[in-house]
C-alpha cells in the first residue's frame, strides 16, 4: 500500500481551495532546497520530489508552495496504519506512507487478496480522504512494483504465474538498488528492460557489477524476492539535513547546525524508542560533490551529544576537502535490539540517571514548546 502524493494530498484534503491545483511541498521558492512532494496536478508540469525548488518554480510559478508540516503528516499516517492493522496484524511500515501487508491465509475470513486490496483502498478514502495505490504479488518486490504500476488510486494484481511477464517490459531502473554506477554499466551493456537483463548470463553480469549486485539484479529479474513481512518494523535510519542559503565555511556555524540536527535526530529516536549504533555524516560542497562518512559506535545511542561527538569527529578526521559547505546532514542507523540502550554504560550510575533526566526534560520541553527551545551545550574540541 502506497499513499498517493502523500504530503501534498494531506494539504489538499485540509484545504478544499488547493484541490485540483498544483501543490508543491518543500523549500520556499527563492531559497535553496528541494521539492519534498508534488501533487499530481504539479507533476503534470514535470515537477517531482527531490527537484530543486528553483526548477519547480520555473516550471510552475502559480503552484501553491507550502512548507512541510511533518506533525500533520504523521497524524494522517498513524490513522492509515491503525486502519491497516484492523485488517491484518501483519503490517510492516516501510515509510511514513508505505506499508507491506501479509494477507496470506485471510481468504476465508476476508476474501481474495484482490477483495482485501479494494477494501483497503475504499476504507482509506472513506475514513481519511486520501487515495492509495495497492500492488498485490507473491513477494515484496512484486507487490511494491505493482503499487507503482498504476498511480494514483491504482490496484494491480500480479499472480505468481504472471510475474515474469509483468517484469519483462519494465525498465531496469525500476529495480531496487540501482545506483548511478550500475545504471551506467547497464546502459553501456545496452540493457534497458528486465527482459534484456534476464538474457545476460549471471557470470557475465558478475564481471561487470561484482558478485553481490549481480546476484541481486539476477534474482530480481526472475521475480525472486523475500515474502516476509515483519510487523511493526519501521525505518532503517533517522536522519536530518539542511541546505544553506549561502555556502558555509565557518566551523563554529557548522558545529552549531550539526548540534541542532543531532538534537532533532535524537529526539525522534527517543520518541520511537530506537538507539542507533552507526552515525552517518553527509556533506555536500558547492558544486554538488557529496560525501558520506559513517562510524560505528561502541554502544548504540539516542543522545544528541553522542551523535554530535561522532559526527564532528567524522567531519574533522575524514579528510574532506576544505571547501565551502552547501548542505550538511547527520543520521543514525543499525538499531540496537535491546531497549533501553543507555547513552553510555561506562558512566557512573548517578551520571547516567542525570543524563536520562536531562534528555527527558529536553523531550518534554520540545513536546510543549517546539524544537530547539532547549539544547545541550557541546564542545567543538574532538573527544570532549
Ligand atoms: Mg507514496
């Protein structure tokens, strides 16, 4: 299940005057940043997510431009997920607006997968005013590609014996994990469709793509993928980034911004009871060169000071070019399986308790007054 143009649809359902009009959610025109979501009316102008906002504005200056209201989208998402969970308990959240449902074995109770798919779409529309596209298939890959097949408001059913035909004419670009590198290799080999990919022997693919990627694309081309739906699983990572109005060189400013981003990431992690073992730093320089650096921490964390400390060390130590920065971001991933994970188990117990109190206070203030009202202090010297 994939909600259609989710952020834009949330805005349109709330404001009838936006319906039927191009709506673009994202950065403010005239500033730096990108499109987060575009309504289908806006897509007709060629506007899509991740497009620079300046480009969107050039294409359609008359669109409604809105800043994202994540709280609003989270509320709508919660409503949809509750509805899905009332249909089957096996619901896996893939993102804020996408879910995998395992409906196998529900035939006697609810009808065929197609009937259940229709019911889901109908109830989402009736109860939330949003439209969804549903794909039904024997595994995750096929269901996902099915949901993308007809949008918006689509329902695509791919029974097991139709999988190969369904995939054959599809552009390889639709497969999972196709980075710019693989894209280049495929176009050099003249592979455009899944059918063409299927005709290449695996050893030949391995020569060009390496063993791992070749195996993955080879499997996908045959329609082979996992059919496991893990209920409740949510996101793989939490990250935040910011694009500067004008490029920044000043370390004090970068450190400040990183702290704010780390606080955002940590706040979300605590709300969702997640602790991450890997910290990622993302930097884009003027001219769009982008670098990401990752470090595994000895212990998982959900504390902004720990996230910042690791991210800042990555910034100072990882031999990034000394150039003006256009975008900076930080994230955590690789969740700990046990909760709660303490910020630092090597701290004495009193210190730990105090840490927990501090973080709780920050969360309470954030809940009441909004983000960035209260921040921990942090030193720019590495290791402090
Ligand atoms: Mg969607």
